[in-house]
C-alpha cells in the first residue's frame, strides 16, 4: 500500500512563492507518474502538473511559466515550486501517484494566496 505525505502549504501574499513536497512510501513495484491536483471551494479537482518517472512534464495552462514540477526518483518524492502566486491559486493541493495501474492520493495541503 503506497502512502503519500504532502508538506509545504500555507498562507502567502500574491506574488510570493511556495514549494510543495510529496513523499511516497510503501511502493513494491516503483512509482510511475506523479502529479499535483488542486480543488478550490465549489470547484472540481483539476490537474496542476504531472511528471513521469522519465521526467516528462505537463502543466495546466493556468500555471505554465509560474509553476515547476520535479521529482527525486531515489526518494520517491515529487515537488511543486510555485512562483508568482495569485489569489486564484488558492485551493487544497493533492499529490497523486501511480504504482502500475493503481492510483493513490495524498491527504491534501491548503494553499491560500491573499491579494
């Protein structure tokens, strides 16, 4: 059973930066794709960024140029560097990971950006 533990959320002002981390443990077969999703109040959960074990990345249009996803395969850890944060980035951010075809979610970390 894979467990995902997120950290790094918080309250910042617009224009500031935050870095989220998510560490995966308990994997027997290796973690494939990892990513970050977010869910704002009253909205559906949406993909923010994803990264494969080979380092291929994809981003939501709304965060391109501001957010950077990276991973340390040796540590089974994925990071999300968020720069130039905007109030509309306010949401609960969830880590996501795949082991083979099974999908796992973290508990979520709150990111709040004040104007």
